[in-house]
């Protein structure tokens, strides 16, 4: 039971905090993301995928619905974001000695943990009949 509570806390942590980023983009638009995607040589419509990784996937993670699919969407979103912002140099440190991509790393590895742990008992996963 405690492991299931831990999984629920992890899902809420990653899901809710990532959802804030998605809501911001719904309110303010994705112009900045389109610019970053364009600078990578990709078509600008690819930027709309940010809504999958920052709105749909976090909601699925919070609810515990198809969390493996949702977690992979978040992982992919974070990898694209890290490379788009860094130009491929992701192993840089900031002024205080921390990794420049600490926040993105927390989302990426948190989502990866959810992928391997699955949703736990407190979920709406259809496959489990809940």
C-alpha cells in the first residue's frame, strides 16, 4: 500500500507541475516553441506536439490512465525541449554549479520512473479494471 501511495505522489508531482507549463502555453501561445522548433530545421506545426506532452500526458499521469504512454510522451517532450534550447550541448552547468537542465531533468527522469513503476493501485487504468 505504501508503494502505491508513493507512486500516486510521484504521478501528482510530475503531472501537476508539468501541467502548469502546458496551461501557460494555452494562455500565452506557443510562439516561442515554434521558433525553437524552426531553429532545429523542423516544420513549425511540430510545436503543437507540446500540447500532448504538457497538457494531455500530464492529465493522463494524474488520473493514472495509460501512464506508460503518457510518461513516454513527457520524456520525449523533455528531450526535444532540452535539445531545442541547448543546441545539442546539454551537459553544461549554470552559474551555481548545477546542471542547466535540472528542471527538465527532473521531469524527464520522473516520467521515466513512472514508466517503469506503472501507475499503482490508485489509478483509472482500464487494463486493471479500475
